[in-house]
């Protein structure tokens, strides 16, 4: 009979710790790795440079100062959201902020700045607002050249904060819906004023030659589209009232101003 060949012996595997010893071993190794990661983050990743982009109104130095980040600060432990909030509130013309880390030593700050679009009177001063309703500044002198808000009163107004209106015919939310509808169709710059003094009808001054009438609960997107269509059909020298308060919401009536 042929002799069976002996199979080669498998190398012995190192024994794994069992029971409590195994749990202790895993805990020690986990702690060791955690400490190693923390040490690596705190020792090696230090801020050497703050790179700012998207700015025009504010200087790099102004933005960096508000960030509150110093050379040598720990890059990993920086609170990006706190930095963004500081920039948003302390530099009011900034409306959006993105803060990112670029290892090993850079902090990237990207800002979006806005411009004045609206103005409202309150507390004996004229306040300048962005399209989104953020309070940007207090006007020096008159506030001509911006959309004037009439028949509404600001409540607790302050630079860097969002506009809030006292209870009345038009809420801040609805006002900003109207502003957005006009802006999306490139019609905001031609809008002279919005008047919410009347209890039933909201009035808008447009292009220096039209008074537009609509209800407070109107679909602003639809009505602004109607306004654009009517204006495009009228002659450049025509002026008057554009009435959008008919029973049929699709009906728009132009009433020319008599000489």
C-alpha cells in the first residue's frame, strides 16, 4: 500500500485574549488610537493662512478680524458655523458664508455680498435693506434710488438682523414674496414703491408711470407676470393705473391717466 503523505503543519495563530483580558485589550487599543488621532490633530494642523474670496465691499483684513482666527490656532477644532454666524451678523452686507478647512494649515472663507434694494422708515431714520429683508445700514440723508416701503412699520429693527414688521395689512413674509417675484423677472429696479396703507388694496408704483393695484392675498408670481405682459403691450409714453382686482383673476384693466 502506498504511504500517505503527511500534510504540512499550519503555523500556529497567535492566541487572542479571551474574556476580560480581551475586553481590556480592545479598550486599551481604542484609547491608544483615539489619543494618537487627537495628538496628531492638535500638534500638526495649525492655522498658517486665512484665504478670503468673494469680497468687494469688505477688505480681507476686516473679514479676517471678524473671523477671530489667529495664526497657530488649531485648524481642526475651529467652529466653522460660529465663524460664519459672526461674519453674517457683524458685517451686514455679507449674506452667505462658506468656511472650509484645507489641510494642513489653511482656512478658506468664501463670502457672498449683497446690495441695497429696499428702504423703510422707522424710529426717525431710513433703514436700508437687501432683497432678502436683511437690515444693512442706516441711510445718511435721504434714501432715494431704492424701492420705498410705505404703510408698514418695522418692529425692533437693527442692523444685521432680519426685517420684522408690526402687525398690519402686509406681513414681512408676504412683502418678501412680492420682492422675490419682482426680482426673479428683473423688475425690481423699476419698482418705485410698495404702499400697504389701504386696508383692502396693495398698491405698487412701477417704472415711474404706473400705479398697480392688487389684493394682499394675490398670487404674486402670477400677478407680476400679468404686470409684465401689460407693460410690454403699452406704448412708452402711456401712464396710468393697472388694476388687477377684478372678479376674474385673469382680467387686467389699464386705466390711462387723463392729461
